[in-house]
């Protein structure tokens, strides 16, 4: 659904007012999925930039993760890990612990 610019702005302002009033942030399922996909893509791009090759299997595993907190941790891990195999090993270990 596409709202006109002014309607969109009014909606955002009202939503922010309600969130502040209720001391909670409202996030739709669509927004949550969008954020997860953005984090997945960022993680893959970081790994590709650092290690020049990411296997299709690893991409497939990453694209199945939708927990935002876990994805944020993995993005950080992708930034500091020593090698792609180390990252895969940690990811596989986390998956087997669940």
C-alpha cells in the first residue's frame, strides 16, 4: 500500500507519538523481515569483501536466519573473524547447539 507523502509523514508522526506515549516501539512483520534481509545482505557483503568468496551453501544458511539479535551478532562476527572457515565453524556450532 502506497501512501501519499503527507499522509505518510502524518502516519509516522502519529506512530512516533503513540510509541513514546506507550514507551514501546511498534515494528510490523514486514519491517522485521526487511531488517533481517538487510542484515543478511550486509553479512554476506562483509564476508565477500574480506574473504573474496562466500559459498552458496553459506549464503543459504545465512538467508534462513531471521532472528534480529542473532543476525546483529553475526554481522559483528563476520567483521572480526579470522577466516571464512572460522566463521562457518562458529555458525555451524551455534546451529548445532539449538
